[in-house]
C-alpha cells in the first residue's frame, strides 16, 4: 500500500522536531542541528571559509533538492515559515503591502553571497533558522538583557507577519529568495535546452543577478573599512576564528551556549562593542573547559568555531593563566596545591621561591591552553584568565 504524506503533516513534524532540537536538553552534537539544513547559511560559511565539514552535507542536500522542487525547504522543513504561515492565517489584517513589493529576498540572498566572496557574509543573520534558534538561548539559564533581545527576534518576526500577512516568506526571507534563484536558473536552463527564447523583462533574473552581485561585492569590500575593529578583549570558545572573521560569521544562534556541559559559554554583552555583541564568550565562574569536550565546535553551523578533536585540545590555546602571588596561599606559606591537581595539561608546577623554605606555583605558558580549571578551583581567586595576545 502506497503511503502519501501531506505537506501539512511533514511541516508539523519538522517544526516540532526543530523546536525540540533547539532546546538545551543535553543532546550534545544533535543540539540545534536544524541550522545545518539551511543552504543560505551553508553557502555563506563555505564561501568565507573555503572549506566543508561533514554536516554541510545537510545544507547541500537541501540545495540540490530545491533545484528540482521549488521552495522545497519552505514547503516542507522551515519551522519559521510554518509559524509565520499560521500567524498570517489567523490575522485579520487587510494590509497587503507585500503584494506591491519586489522580491526583496532574492536581492538579499544575492547581495549576501556576493559580499561573502569579498570576505563578509553581510546578511547571514537574516536567515530564518538563525532567528529561530537565537530565541532558544533564553532557556540556557543565562537570563540577561542580551538573551532577552535574542529571544525577541522570532516573536518580532511573527508580529510582523500578523500585521502584514505573508510578507516575510513571500517577499523578504533571503533563504526563500535563494530558492527562488535556483528555480529561475532551472527554468532558464530548460528554456535554453528547449531552444525557447526567454521573455525580455526589465526585471529579468540576469539583470537582477548582475546588479545585486555588484552591490554585494562593493558592500563586502567597503563595509569592513567603515567599521572600527573590535577592541574588546575577551575569551572565546576554543578553536574560534580570529576575532574579525569570528564576529562577522557567527550567527548568534546560541548552539554552543546550549550544548556546553559546564555552562561557561555566554553571550558577550558589551554594548559599546557592536561588532562582537552577542557572540559567545567564555566566563569561568562555576566551571572550566573540559579536556574531554569538543561539543561547541561540533554544533557550530558556520565554522566560526573550527571543528576539532578532543585529542587536539592540548594544542588549542583559548588564553592563558596569570598568577597573582599576593593572593596565593602557598606564597604565604600556607598549604595548597589545588591548581597543580586541577591542571590536566601539566602546565602548573610547584617550584622553590626566592625566599628560603618557600614554594610557589609556576605556570608554563607554552603548555597552558587557558581552560580555566586552575582559576575556578583556586580558593583565593589568585589566578586570572586572560585572552590571547592576538585579540
């Protein structure tokens, strides 16, 4: 017996799965995996990094299917699109401004991808899955103004659709626009194969592609020169890209925050540093970066945190530990060797001090990776973690 699944059923199941996987439920590498299915995020990331990782196959697969089935992602998989459609359906608003709007989404997609070629994924934050997943950072336990603002993105999207029904999916969404571009390419290819001359249109896809790509390239080269580089010195997750690239590629989805087992990753909340605002930051308060963990790298969908193996952690330097001897118990001839016991990288040693019969800790900066274990366990807060000098 042939089983036929209705689009509505598939969309409901897909949306429920996306909600479930976006929550901080300790699902490890599966947390937030839906972000990986976005071809828009995948293309921006691959163009910037010029490399693939295994989970990029999800985005590539959706991209290929979309070529043959128009707006496949929108019609079957997108949780944001499904919720927007439902809100638009219950709206009594008669405002139909979107019917007079040009297809802005295709322009946004082209501009962002072209800008990525120049080094900046200009509009990657407008991806509907980035907006959707950012909302769930509020459930990670870090309740602050930053997480509240991150939470507001998806509700704001729904509110806009309630006031202007269908405006996001049909006109603005860059992911939807990317799929429309693929459909246009497929239709034009078929026309060429069938030797049918395309209709001469003032708003032809070729002309739109040329103009938007040019705008994107110009923006990609010009915008970095107009924005002051981040001066904020803070600890980032292990294997993060250099700060300038990290800030523009991170989509603030919160996957690394939700999956961190020791809850040391939070949103960077320096409002004076707009380029790195809301990116992940390390705070060693109640835990440290486990030597057996690489989850933040496995769930990062953009590659702003480079994927690494657990075995490589002794070569990944997040920062360095600095010892304040005025607070150190051992330096005051009081028994303590907690930092020595906590260090898993053999970076701490107890050595003779300049004063007779006195021993003090010494940190080998060539071995210290900045995991924070010594700082967290120190009873007098004599150890501070500092960012790498390259920041």
